[in-house]
C-alpha cells in the first residue's frame, strides 16, 4: 500500500482485543458479515472473507464498527480486533483487552503495475484504504478499504 500524503490524519480511542491463537472455523464465524483483504496464489482480493485460510500471512477484515488483523498460520490464526463502536458478534474467547489511542491515516492499495502478490484486478488496484495505527505496548496496524461517505 502507498500512503496518500495530502490527507490529514485523525486520532481516536478504541478497544484493542487479543484473542490469541484460534482455529480457522472460529475465524470465519467471527468474520460473518465483514469484508476482508488478503492475498493468495491468484492475487490480492477484497470482498467477503475466504472460507479457508489463505496461504499468505495476513488477512484484514472490517465492518463499520470494528477491524480485525489476522495472522494466518496454516489452519490457525493469531487474531486481534480494534473495536471502534462495536465488537464481532461471535468472537472466540478474549485473552485480554485494553483501551488504546489510534491514528487513522488514508492510504491506497497497490496500483495495477504492482506484481508482488500476483496480478491485480481493476476492482482491487488503487482503492483508498484507512490505516488505524496503534502504538504503545502492543503496536499494531489495522486496515480497511475506505467506506463511502453516506452523506455524499
């Protein structure tokens, strides 16, 4: 992803939740109703989360109320969420939670010429994305494709 430098960053507070290592069926249940971004052998994807674990290391998922960062490890995953206004409806048991500050930046997905994850389709190339940066004791970045402005 490339940063879009002329857009201002915003700041906020949210709940960071760690679920630890969970099975892929628990991940898919937790992600019901969300959208996701991930890569596999056929390229980079944005859409409903995959039913089976992708072969690459990360998957990011989101709704309007929460974001998830999922570190894929064969058929399990290390899962954390950033709850902005809501939590997933069927999450695995929590390992810990903490109120954190975040910075939200605007970025965008790779353009059509980028080949590091395979061929990019026009519907995923150059999409605006929101990055939520959490610093402190547990630094982590959450990603979601920018939501359209409902007032527009």
